[in-house]
């Protein structure tokens, strides 16, 4: 006779298996959810949170061109050119059909090196350091 409050080993095993099966997520859906969340943060001009969401999507898929492109855009808008340029390069590599990424990746070294020499950020003020 069982005492109330104890579970059978079979029930515990079934619950454990159910938790594992339900806990496994679809990486495609998850990365899309992170990009959508990042987009919402961008709309709210909460760029620091957008960066985190785009990075999470990229962690799931390092060659996710859309997330790389959007990450580069946020970095550029905030004046973080040191991180923007590599994101644009990776976006261009991951998405050869993205003409804008191709252009950003190819023309930035020239414009950014001149900004670095003059100490002007992407917004025309301040230092790049």
C-alpha cells in the first residue's frame, strides 16, 4: 500500500520525458522570435536590448544574415563602428543577395578609416574610442 504524497518511479520517468520533449524548442522559430523582439526594441529605441536579441539569434545561427544585418545597423546608429563593420561583413557573407549589406561591407573601410583619422563618429561628433 502506498502512502499519499509519493509518486511511482514510472510516473516520475513519464514526467521527466514529457519535460524534456516539451523543453526542446525549434531553433528556427526561436531565432525568428529573437529578431522580432529585437525589431520591437529598435522601434522603441531601446538599442541595448535590440543588440542582445540580435546576438541571441546569431548564437542560434551564426550565418543568419538578417540578424547580422540588423545588428550592424544598430551598432552603426549608436556610433559603435568597431562592432558595426564586422557585423556588416558577416551579413554580406551570409546574405549575398542583400545588396545593402554588400555595399556597407565594401565602402565602410574607406569612410570609417577617414572618420577614425579625424576622430569623428558616424553621427559626425565625438571620438571613435
